[in-house]
C-alpha cells in the first residue's frame, strides 16, 4: 500500500525534507520530482493535501516555475488514493497569492523559464477545476490579481479575518478575460464583478463573504483548523458523489475556459505594446501609470 503520511517540506536553507516511505514506483518518481520543488510545498495529512505557495518574499506571487510545480502537485493529489480534499494556501501570514510576479516580468519580459517552455497558467486553472476532489482556498492574506483568480476557482474559500481580496490587472497592463472575469460574474453577479475589475475594489474578508466570494471568515490563528474541520466532514462522504457533483456544477461554466484561452492569446500580444509596458514600468517604479495616450482607440 502507498504510504499514508508522505510529507515534503522545504527547510530554511531551501532543501526538501521527506518523511514517510514511498512504496510504489509512482510515489518514488513523484518524490524525485518533488525534491526539485523550490516554489511550493506539498504535504498530505490524513486525507487532506496542503499545497502551499512558498515565495513569501514575493507575497507568494507566481512565476512560470511556480505554476509548473502547482500543476504537478494538483495532479499528484488527483492521482493519490491518500487524498480526498485539497487545500491551497500561501506561506507566511501576509499573502495567499499576489498573482503573477511583476518583478520577474520586469526583469525578463515574461514569467521566467518553465519545463515545457510555456507559461502554464491555463493548465493550472483547468486542473483546479478538473481535479475530481474538493479544493479549499485557505486565504491567509492578500488574494490579489492572479491570486484572486486562483481562490475564485477553488470550490470553497475559507478566509482569515486579515485577508484582502481584489484585482490589479488594469493597473499593470493585464487582464483575465476568461474564468477570472466571466466565471467571477457567476459567483458575485455582473455588477459586483465589474466593480472588482473596473474599480479595482479591495475587499476585506467580511466584505468578500457578504459578496459571496468567501464561504467563512475565521480568526487567522484558526484558519488551518477550520480547513481541517471542513475537510474531515467531506472526507466522510462518497468520493464518487463529490466528484460527479463537482463535474456537474462545472459544466455550466466550461465555456469560459475557451474564452480564457482566446483572451490569453490577446494578452500575449497586448503585453508587448507600449500601453502594457507603461503599466508594468509604473508598478516597478512605484508610480501611477499614465494611460491617457491610449484612450480613444
């Protein structure tokens, strides 16, 4: 039988530490791959897989490598018989995820190298939706930009009372015109989705719950215990029933994935324009962007 307590953490020197004993070829292969993780950690505890973005010095913003590792971790949780529920969170107490790493984008013009040569953000969005197990976003701080999209895509969101939610794309010359906007409108309604995107409204945890973005708000110190309690309740249920229910609820919004792919193609082209560059330059120079020359087109 596979080990039920295989755990991987990253120590203060950035080295992977393993506990538990992988007893199958699949687990040994994955353990080898996980030994190269630098941007996330993966831990399984009594049926609950914790996937943690581990870049607190960048507010857990993701680069291409982060996305690769997240996709791999979700696929591992999908395949593992030891996992019934997945929790996604961020390291530290400041941020769940601040979206794409804008410093990386400024330094290299993209989000850095990836295993495939592609920035696999669409794959990450899809695997969060498609994994046939409930996914809980444990929002421990800022959930902004692409990080906000990640929590929206999770099946459930439990937030610390210190969490904040919002978008940032139009300020930095970016957007998410698929799941991040169309599906968001299904979650909170058209008017509020437009307010989030057009006004870049920053919401407190309590406001996010009132808007339907969050299922429950708890004191920050109780966040992990609350996620544990929700996971334990779902772990008592039929995994097949939960899988089919999730697939059924996804069906109505599946078309947003296609829209998102088309929008991402547009975003890649837009990213090279002077307008988009003004956004990213202003962000890194800590000033207000001047988009006035690009109105009226």
